[in-house]
C-alpha cells in the first residue's frame, strides 16, 4: 500500500532533469535532462519503467539543445521534446 505523496523510489537520470511526462497507460515516465552545464553528449531524455523504477533507455540526439519539457500524445505513441 502506497500512501499519497509518498516517495517510492529515487531514480538517477541525466544532467539537470527538468520536464517529466507519463504515458497514458502509466507504464513509463519520460524525463528531459536539460544539461544546462553544457556537458558534451548529455542533452537527453531518460525513459523510466515505472513498474521497476529503473531507467530503461536514454535517448540522445544532436538535435537536442537543453531539452526542457516532454509531452506525450493521447495515444501514447509519440513524445514531443522542447
């Protein structure tokens, strides 16, 4: 039994996590890692499996420039990073 507003896990993600979005089926959380320190190759999005509370994958792209927010479409098939 988990009480409301209770910490259930601490998950290490990338540099300076900012935005968070949860898929409509509540299986995954996407975290935008802002990397405002400018570390090479650290602009990324971490994908957390909410059943295990582990980072399942980290998405990197040269197109990211300090990603800040993530939004998931209603179908849960696309994530938009700004």
